[in-house]
C-alpha cells in the first residue's frame, strides 16, 4: 500500500462514516498521511480526526474512534492506534508490502510520480520583474504548477504599475550566473530560498560532497550505472522487501514525501523546497547503493532485485525533480 493508497483508504473510511450517519460533515477533498511525529507510532499517521471534529460537533477522540473502527478492517492495515488528542497512527500489514507498493507506484508512474490535481483548473499568475533570477524562479514554478493540474501565467511588472500585489520578487543574483553553465546556474538561482541572496561561485561546479548539486546528480548517475551492471549480471528490478531497515526506511520516507513536496512547491511558489528535497533523497540513497549488486560469487537474490527497484525509484524521483528545475540528469558523471 502506497501513501496515496492509504490516503484514499482513510478518505473512504470518512465517507462510510458519513453515509452511516456517524459523522455529519462535508467530505474533505483529500486526507494527508505522513510519518508519525513525536509520540506517534506505526508506519503512517493522519490528523484527519482533528480536522473533522469541529464541523462534526464531536471531540477529536470520538471522531478518531469512529474512523479507527472502520480502518482496522481495511485491507492492508494491521492495526490503528489513537495517540494524543486524536491522531490516527496506522500500522500496515507488512513492511515489505509498504516498500513494494511505494516503489512499484514510482516505477509505474515514472517521472510523473507525485503529479496530482491539487491545483486542477487554477490559473496561477506570477508577476515578476525583468531580472534573471526572477525569470528562472518563475519558469520553474510554472513547470511544477503544471504537475499539480494548474496553469501558470508569467507577467512582467511595469515600471509605473502596482509593485506589491501578487509579485514574485526573489533577491536578485549579485552577478551574471551564465559563466557557471546552464545546469549550475539554474541550481545556484533555485536552491536558496527566494528571500536569500544566491551565491554565484565555482563551488557549484566542484565534484565533491560539499556541493549539493553534485550529490544529486552523482546519485542519479550511480543508479543508472547500477541498472546497467545488473543487466549484465542477468537480473532486473523487482519491488519487494529489501530485507533491511536502515538506510532504506529513510529513503522510503523521502520518496513518500515527494508528492507533498511538489504540491508545496507549487502552492508556495518555492522551487527551493524541491531542490532541497532532491538533496535529501540523494543523501538517503547513497548508503543503499553498495548493497544493490551481489558481491563476489554471490548470486542475485530477491533482496538484490528489491534494492535495485528502490534505487531506480529514487533515481526516477531525482530525474523528474531535476527536469522540473530545468537541470539535466546525467547518465554518466
């Protein structure tokens, strides 16, 4: 079961409770599930009971109890625990099912993983000054808005026009980023938050761990190299249980967060959120890579195929994210 599947399952539980007259609320458009916070437990948690309590005229704990009674019988869910004022903590049937479901979803959808209809039909107007960073940020935001079902229109400010309403005005670059080359220049302008001044320096070109862009592109290139090597060894990716928890759990968490990051990037007009998320995915991926291929005389087993699938899923997210930022995802590095 993927996070998206689980979100739909929770929404179905709300719908059933409304149909049965146990809750008198309007159905929410969606339900957010995420990793449990402090004091939580299980694989995922949701605050939907807290959101529905006031319009339902009931306490969050009562709403949580109503939803729990329906969720514990849903396919793919082993248990549901209520914590705090009414958080629903959900334990999935098996960890391997979570891994296989999430990885399979990413590999099936490819670089479209994380695309949604969150901004369906909306027209987002981005008003920017005539300045290179503003132009680059607006272009990136427009691409991400499109992944969420919306459409962005970029307008330029007039010298004598309104300078305040709906303006996207990132701190300008201190100098021309063009000498860095297209990819490093894009990253230099998009990686910092829009209220931070970007660094236009050769640091973005060095192939070292200190360079976030290098870490992201290196992780993607390593995945492509592993896929080619696995083909030569006669095995392919197959989603499943990787037979290990660390560092795979960290990577799974990062992959599961990707749809939420894309939505936040689009709604807040903040491509730096996506850029930093890609760094988190890359950093979580690298420790997994040495265990993907069999060593010595070892034969490829199910765990190797599952690790390759997880690595390829991460590589897919990296490639899709870099493309949205206007940056090339290299096959070799």
